[in-house]
């Protein structure tokens, strides 16, 4: 049984791949253990769709519009850095902010109209695949300026902008390149900056703890039995596509559309969305209480970051 693996925004995936680790507190530091205790859930609401839901930790992250603003601001900082180094750099074109709500797919497909049209494929993924365009190839010098020296080890990367300025005092290519510099200026200006992935890590921790919750296990079993009545053998709702044998290329095909339609109906019949939401919220509230000080700091730093971003693109 498994709760959803949260998708990190593309920006954060790229940063993680580049061994970006903004300093500050980490979700792994001082994380208490609760053994097998399950948090109390006073009531389980009846819910069919997750699009309009807000979980406790959502309050400490930016909205889709705010995240898009931050992406644009980082592109401005990257372009300025490349210009300083003598390169006419044009950042990749973007298709714009996501139209889906952040939690529309947190429990897989839950909207019957979306399932009937797209199956298990996200509408946003379908649109972005159709509009994705490749930029002009970079020269070796441009690659070095943008990404830093190719032989640079992750442990050599500066953790915040203050450290980066000490390491790049000669005014040359910043350690880690302009991508690194733009990230640090926006997300980690000083040693007190909270890791940009901090809230994501806490959400993942809440998901992991909820996986073995008895209430989740019971609703998964009811959903699985419902699916079996229509001839689909799957035990875990969040792994439905994998268990049903659909490849990435098949997620929007006719067979996937039929399966997704049954999936959504079974989620509604078993109140899977309401149960998952109530249980996950309970685990997240527990973590909010445990990490309140760092979370409040992260939220203040997010506000400062958004003000900086707005000034960069005004």
C-alpha cells in the first residue's frame, strides 16, 4: 500500500540533479519518531475530487502563480549573469503556469470528465509535450558559464550566496555557473536560508508515515475489491497504472481511459479521497506542530523571495 509519490516541480528536480542543497534546517534533522501511533481523525469527509483540497503543509509553499513568478525571476538572474560574462543567453521558452490545481492529482485521477478524456495522463503533461521546443545548442564556453566546470564535485558547490561570493571573488565564472548563482541569490542568499525542499521533505515524510495507517489500508482494500468487480487486478490506488500494466505511451489510450473511468468510480464509491485526505492531514498537522519554528521561518523567507522576484520582473 502506498500513498502518492509527490511530483517535485521541474525547477526543483533540476536543482536536485545539480546537487543543489540550500543550507539551513533539514527535515531529516531532529525528526522525532512516533512508532506505530496513528494520529486521531475526528471525522472523515465524503469527497469525490481532490482539486480544491488544501493540506496543512500547503500553507508553507507558494501557489502555482507564485512558483511561476519565481521561475521567471531566476531566468532574469541567470540572463544577467550570462550577460556579465559576455554571453547573449536566451532562457528556454515556457508554456506558462500550470492550469491544474496543485492537488488535482495528489490521489491519482479523481475527476470523471478528466478520466474520460485523458485516461491516466495529466492534461498539463499532454499540453506541455505538444508545445515543448528545443533551444539553440550551447557552445562549450556557454555551457561552462551556465552550469560551471564539468569536473566540479557536488561537495565543492557553495551552499549559499555569501559563500559563493567568497569563492568567486575574482569576478569570473561563478562556482556552479550562472544557474547556481541565480538559484542561490533567490533561494539561499545566506546561511540562515531554509532548504527550498524542506516543505516537500515534510510532505513526503507524512506520506511515508501514512502508508501503514490502518485506515488507508482498509480503504485500499475496498477500492481493490471494487476494481476487481470490473476485471481489474490492482491493490494500490497510487500504483494503479503500474499494476494494470500501462506504459507511459499508453496512459492516454482507449484502454487506459476505460480503466481510469472505473478507477474514479471506485474511488467515489469507497470515499477514498475523503479517507486519504483526512489521514494525510492528520500526519501533516503533527509535523507542522513538531517543526513550527522552521516552517514559520520558511514562510517568511518565501515572502521575502516573492518580493525580490516581483522587483526583478517588474
